[in-house]
C-alpha cells in the first residue's frame, strides 16, 4: 500500500487511529499487481483465549467477544483488501473493497437489508469509490460503504494497541453507507462531513417503511431521514517540538438505529454518538499516550452510557512493545429497565459500571506477523455481579480475567 | 482483461451490448497476477437514488431495484479472475470466475442453497478451444445467459437501471455451451443447462424427468466492413427452453414451469458520428411454450446513444412491456399488466476509470390501475406513475 501526503493528512483526521499509525509506519506487504497503483492486501487474524475460572455464560460484552471465543482457539477473521488509493492528480479517482471472512464477519453485521439482516461468515467491511475534486486544497469524497469516522480504535485488530476492544469502541457506530467529504484546511486542521442511510452498519439500510429488517420490524421515519456525521482534527505542527504530530479529534454521528445495543424498547430509535480523542507524543523516545471519550445518546431514553479510556504505548526495541489501556464504562439505559446497553442480558439493579484494565506485550518475532500476549481484567464497579456463571442473564462474578494470545499475519 | 479476435466475434453474437462494446474500446484496467496469463479485474458500483414523492411500498420491479429507493446504495463489488483460452493453440484452455459481493448478489440469486446472501457466483467456467473447423469454443460451468440486449453489469449498459426486457430474461445458467464462427458475418451458440437458472446446480427433477434439461441457441449476423456506415451492425436471435423454478427469470408464478424465452435484438451505427441506435424484443412464455402461452411477459425497447464529446455521452431508452403473470403475492410481475418506461441518462467521465452518470426514469402503469406508491409494508399501490432521479458512480479496475 502506498501512503501519499493526503493519506497522512486523513490519518490525522482520526480515521486511522494512534495504533494504526504505528502500523502504517511499517512496510506494507501487499501483493503488487501489474497495475502498480492497485494492491491486494489483508491479514489472517487468529487467537487463543483462556478465561480462568468456570462459566462463560456472561462474558464482558465488548465487540468481537463471545462464548465461542472463550477457552479455546479461534479464527477471528480474514480480511482481503483490494485497493487503489487516490494519487496526486486534481481529478484523482480510486476505490477500496474490504472483504471479511470468518466468525467476526457475523459480528460486523453489514449484511445488506436485502438479506434481511441475517448474519454470515462473509461480510463487506468497506466498498467505496474515492474521488478528488480540485476545490481549494482538494476535496476528497467517498461514496459507498465506509468505516465510521469516529473512534480511537479500529475494527481491524492489528491496527489497535490491544487485541481486545474497548467498551468505547463497542458503542460507536461502525459502518456507513453514504457519501463522505474530507477537507484539509492546513497542516494542522482537517475536517470531514458526511450523510448516510442510517447509523446502523447494515448496508443499504433505510430509516423508513417498507424496509423491514428482522428482528426490529418496520421503519418509521420519513423517506428523507438520513444520518449525518462530522468531525474535526487538530494536528500539532513540527514547530511544537516533541508534541509534533500529536492529534486532537472530535466527532459526532446522528441518525436512525436499531439500538441493537440493548434490545431496547422503543426500538428502533434515533441516536447520537459523540467522540473526543487525542494522541500525544512525549519527550521519552518510543512513549506515546492517548485518551478517548465516547458517549451515546439514545433519544427516546433517559440513558447515561459513556466510556472514558486512557492508552499508553512504549516501543522498547524494534521488535518489543508494551501497550496498556485503562477504561471506565458506565452503562445505564433508563430507570426501571434494570439493564444496560451492552449489558442487556444482565440484571444490574439500575446500571452497570465497569473498570477494565488491559495490558499487552507485543514481540514481532516473525516478519509480517503481529504476535502478542494480553491480560485483561474487567471489574464490576457498581457492586453487582456482571460476569461468570453458567446461565445467561445470571452472572455469578464481579470480576472477569482473560489471558489471550493473538497472532496476525499481514500480507 | 485481454480481448482477442474471438471475443470480438462473440461480442458480435449479442453477448456484449452496444454500450458494452463502447467500454471494450477503452483501455482495460485489468490486473496481472504473478500467474502471467491470469488477470484480475472488476468494479465497485455505488448509487444514490431519489424516488420523487412519498411511498416506496410498490416501486417499479425491474431487476436490481429492490431496497434502493430514497437513499445511498452500495450496489455491488465485482471481482473477475480470468485467463482466456489461448486461440493460437489448437487445444487452448482457460477459465473465468466472476464473484459478486454486496446487495445485488442477493438479487442475482445464484446461491446454490437458494438462500439470499451478499456473496454470489455470477460466472465460473472452464473455457476450452477445440480445432474443429474455424475453432469451437466451449464454456463448462456457470456462465451468463446468451439472451438479451442488456447485461448484468450495469456499467456495461447504456442506462443504470435495467429494462423490463432484461428483467424477464434468465441471467445465468449451469451447463455447457459451444460457440462457433461460421463466417465473418455469421456466428452461432448452442448450449444445454440444468435449468433456466440462476440457482447454481439446480435440477428440474423431481418436477420433471432426470433427463429434463434446458436448451438454448442463438444466431448472430454481423454487417461486414464493406457496408459503409452500417459496418459492425449486428442482428441477434436467441431462444431458450427449459424448466424455470426461479422468480428471477420472469413470467413465473412461483410454482415452477416450463418456459420458453425468445429474443431478437440488434445494434446499428448511423451516418451521424457518435450516434448509435438499438432495439430489443424479449418474450417469455410459460408452459404452453408458444407465443400464446398460459402466462407470458414481453417487452420491446428502443435505445439511442450519442457520444457528444470524449467524456460526455447521452443515452435514452423507451420501453413497452406487458404481462399477465403474477407473483406469489398476486402482484403483476412487472408491477402492472402494461408498463411504459422512459429512461434518460447523462454520462460524464470526469475521473479516469470512473463511470459517473445521472439518470431520470419514468415508469407509467398503462393498464389503468395504480402500480406504484403506498407507504407501509404490503400497502396497496396508489400511483400510476413512478419518477426516479439517481446518480451512479462506479470505479472500474
């Protein structure tokens, strides 16, 4: 894959996160085709997990986790990317198609509304045409299916500092079908705005009848009802010394959603997601810090769902790196519902509050391979049992501990 | 993708339509893999559609229209792996695999299980060349139908939306076909397949005998170079007969029946530079296997394309379609028993390898009853006219 100056600029927009930027610095290993600007790349993501203790009926509900991954070996996903990035021309054009194969494709949940929302071991992560118009410094457009513009972590595990995902990532919108415009005002300021069918990940979804996607039923909004999104990114210039390259990013997405996070009533509803995140370079060589705040507002409900996370990465040697994440997640949907958004199946008095600590050691022993070990501790800070047990909805523990090995080959 | 002499001949056999030929003139953007003769190509097809007025419970039911009203759409991503048979060798061999990803894969409905899915095999065949006479070319596996003016790939059609003629045609078959160039002006294709398709590996039995297959044939006349401005004009006739259990193949009651489809179509250059015209007639008859079948659907369409400048082209289609066949929900398969449709498309190729066009389509229920509109799922139609304004952006690689 080639990275031109515009890609770097868009990376500053936060579309590529802190950790992915680290990966982007590595030499990519695409299969080059005869048409030199087009590449085929991807990765195979596998893992092995040990959940100490007995009972996997109530696991921490962060994205891509589940009973089928506990205490065993896992194929997570295979991603195949066919890509022709924008070049430097005024009227440049390109495209990207990301295909997912394997268990995580089910969680991705992009199967088109045509297929009535059914899950599958195949999914389209992204499929868009990229266009540039010579407006000002250049207006970049994406039309089709593209990743959400907000969030610190990527849905691509290899681009994240940790293997397991944060709760913040788990409550963010993931995939949009629509039109996105990105513009770079100057070296230190860039922005994106977009319009999409819905907040949901379902491709070609609609907010209005007669679209009727199981299990949520018919849509109820007007035909003109769309999802809107916007973001802005500040990047510290070279003149700021060790802070050079640090970023501050803010974004919001508003639109129709199934509110599948929670299986709530009323359902579906309009939601607004807010995100604020930053990456900070430090005077210590190899040390980087990050922080993120995610908030989701489910309009018909008096909810209080948000996540605050801090990240730390230290590149000790060329091959050895350490990554830590600490997160506080509050999951209160509405008084009297006795359930949360992610903790939907867990009686939690009136809320779930979780503290999660994750530590990862990554040692890149093999070329093109990410190999890392991770320990994660999730703790119920609200005093309720949230984890463990052998019956779904009847947790027996306040703590959940996970040991995981993750091996990813990037090609 | 490489295009050899035989590909050009087969294009003349009606396999590639008027605008497709225009695309074939452009330099392809295929990708050579490390296996030198194999190419990787395809496209990403997106659109944004506005259905004027309120109510999308009943939209014009032309192919690939479902679920796309009033919003942004990924239509499909197509990947093609292709190694054409080497015609310089007496016994040349090759293959082609066309994979569709995205919502349109559901509409194509080639899944061998019969279930809807965002992944579909459009074509997957072995191509063989045998040194018989001028050379006999075989395709064994899953291949596009030999019938019709328009093709499944929207980027190869003059208009983004499909005609009713295309809608009542079968899109793919599983079987074997043989193509032969009898002379410079005459070529033929014959084939046998499991069923009308498109479901891969479908069988006609137990509804029919195990030996019951679908048979197809076509003849194409190509005007020779000595005919002046008419040179290259084509006239194609096709017929397909077999068992059709699929609602996607048209003129179908949902219970399975024997179907015969006829097609006559041609494209014509004109003395006006850049102006091409075309015409197509499609007929699908059920059970009685004649032009007065128990159930039928037919469509006649006229096409005009004008290449105004290198980047700007205009495309128009007028169509009249009738049918007495109903869906399983007792709705006319064309939306109304008589439909008039007019489509105008303005294409401007602003970006390299990108097809960008704006299209306006008007469908009119000429049977006198409303066929379109209605808001809630299952609501009765309330309008006799449907107006669609859309933008289509596709990247071809």
